[in-house]
């Protein structure tokens, strides 16, 4: 079939260009690789190595009668005479050993001084009446949290752990308060059984109390879902892929103008092959070139950087949208040019500007407000819809929602393609 023969010929010519191959494959992978080496460890386990957070605890808790009465019934085998000791033991458990490095301070002032002198990152100060307030039906048990203001990640980890712990403790307190309403003083020894039954009922009972009171997940164990490096590299690699796919579509379609200037295209029109077949083959080569580029980059990024693009159906829909948009956009742009000399203006101006606008949401992904604004502005250009489809696929958005985004991209593509084909046909009529 002549149409396919022309498409394959142009396709092979595109891949004989060293500069073209560099822009199609090397540059997107190189940019992503730079971020990978800057923020990750290619020879290691593939995730961030988070140093243990230094936590100093001033346990001033003097205990309370209810806590002491039920101490021997604490599940998990942890020995604690006060609720403060329970907090200390949980934070010093093996489950949290890779995250926290816990030390003790004799008083609140010493704990704060340890943080101020940067010997610790966080101080947790447990007041003397902590257990009594917990046991009191109307009491409010709380701890003081003191952190180094120059740090963010470490203190946030400790705060998250403590918030989760206190939420579970609050649930236990509610159960205890309900039980105290129905007990007299002689039955306080049953408080431990009440706690154990509460944990059983809430389906959090395990052999280790630290696991009963905390949901502990290692960052390495949940790497595919929670690896910050993977979350960062995915949008960057995807943005580079889309950015250069539009360059590829435009550069490949520019071969029509170059052949016109070299007089090979007019000579080709004098052959028995219909003009529609010749132009159709050249248009098809643009789509095939971009499709191969997208397929190679998606596969290479997954193998090299372990980027998860999403479910196969979602990835296929997203990739098809990018191919259609980039190829048709390239045909449309070249149909507007008088000659290939104007291509440098397009490459340096229109494609760069529209590509940057389309990637605003990626640049602003760490700022929710800016990201929301960027999502709106980026949809003014086809690259923005391609980036939106990419993010939807990576975030496991429902297929119907992704399909709507794909249909919009298809609409862009159809408009660009129809206008481009119409202008080229008029040009060579």
C-alpha cells in the first residue's frame, strides 16, 4: 500500500536524525534522571532515606488510681504504671525504631533546652496530671509538643504519630468514661479489661500495643504508593514527555515544507500516486513517529525510574490522547507556515510558550492554590489537557472521567487535523 510505504519511509528518515533522537528520547530521560540523582539513590533501595527523628520526652506523669489499678491488664505485655510511661514505651517500640530516636529528660526545661541547642528535633512534655486527667470523666488529658522551628519533615512525622496515638487514646477514654459511669470504686481493676475489649471491638487488637494504638507503615514497604521521589518524578517525566512530543509532531510535519523547498514533493505529485495518498502517508508518519516516542518513553521511565503511570486502560487512553494532540498540532502549525525558515520561530516561541503554559500545574504541584489556578490556565492549550490526562491516569481517576478528558483532546486533535489537511490541500491544489 503506497500510503503506508510513504509513511514508513518518512518514519525511518525521522529516526536517522541524531538531533531528532536526542530531543525525542535523550533529553526527557536526562532531565528526569537529573532529578533522580539529585533526590534519590539509584544504587540503593529506590526511596528516600529518612534519618531517625531525635525526640526527647519529659515524662512528669505522676499516675492516677484508675491507671494503676488496670496497669497489669494492659494488652501487648507493655509494663506501664502511668499513661506517660505508656507513651514512652510505645514511641520506643521496635516498630518506630527506624523513625524515632527517643531519649528522656528529667524536666520540661531540660527537654526544651535540648531542642533549643539542636541536640533533639522534638520535645514531648507529659504533664504531672496526665493520667489523672485521663481517668477523670471530665478531665482533658493533653501533652506539650515543642519542636525546632527550622525543621519540617521530622517534626511532622512525630506530630502525625502523636496525633494518631492521642486519637486512639481519646477513643479509649470515651470507653473508660462510659464504663466508669456504671462502676463503683471497687471495680476500677476492670478498666484494663474495658480497654482490651475496646481494642478488640475496634479491630485494632494485635500482639503489640504499639500496633494497636498506632498504624505503623514503613516508607520502604509502601514505596509504590508513598515514595515521595516516585510522586515527584512521575509528573516531571510525564511533563517532559508531553513537551517534547509536541516538538516531535511539529518537527516531523515540517518535513513536508522541507521537501517542498527541495522540490522533491512537487516531483512526487507528478507521479500516478494521488496527492491525497502522498499527503496521507506523510501525515500518518507524524502520528507513527509520536506514537513510538510515547511508547518508548513510557516504558523506559517505568523500567529506569519505577514510575507507575496507572492502570493499563487509563495509560493507553492517555497515551492515545497525547499522540493525537501532538501529531495533529504539528500538522496544523506547519500548514500555517510559508517555509521551513519560520520553523525556528515556532520552535523557540509558540511551542515553548504553549508547552510551559500546559505544564503550569506540574510546576505548581507543591502549592495547592497555585496548582488549582494552573489547572485552569493550562487548559487554554492542548498540552494542558494532555498533562491533565497524565495526572488523572497516575492518580487512578475513574475511567469515565479520563474518557471525558480524552474526548476533549480528541476534539482539539480533530480541529487541528481538519484545518491542517484543508490548508495543505489548498496549498498543493
